[in-house]
C-alpha cells in the first residue's frame, strides 16, 4: 500500500504546486512524500496580513484507505 499512498500524495502535491504556486511554499523535509510543510502569508486586508505561517502535515501509511473511506461516508 505504500506505493499507492506515495502515488496519491505525489499527485496531490503536483496539483497543489501547479494551482497555488504563488500562494504556498511547499517543502518535503528529508524528501519524504509523507511529510509536508506548507508556508504561506496571512490574507491581505486581515489582521494577519504580512504574517508568515507554516502548517505541517504528516500522512499515515493508510492515508489512501482512510481518504477513500471518508469520501464514501460523505457521498
């Protein structure tokens, strides 16, 4: 299942980089596809304008299975 997870995450990462290249800076520490750090600035016109933020995502090995299950539950 590791390969399916890696393929899915790579597809989502490529899509995000393409669609939001100007808004987000995405890093993969140690070049691990299952660990993302996404940097961005606060929205213009808000209290957070100009502030820098980072979100860290660590995806479990069963990410694809959990993602499919969540989709089925909310259809």
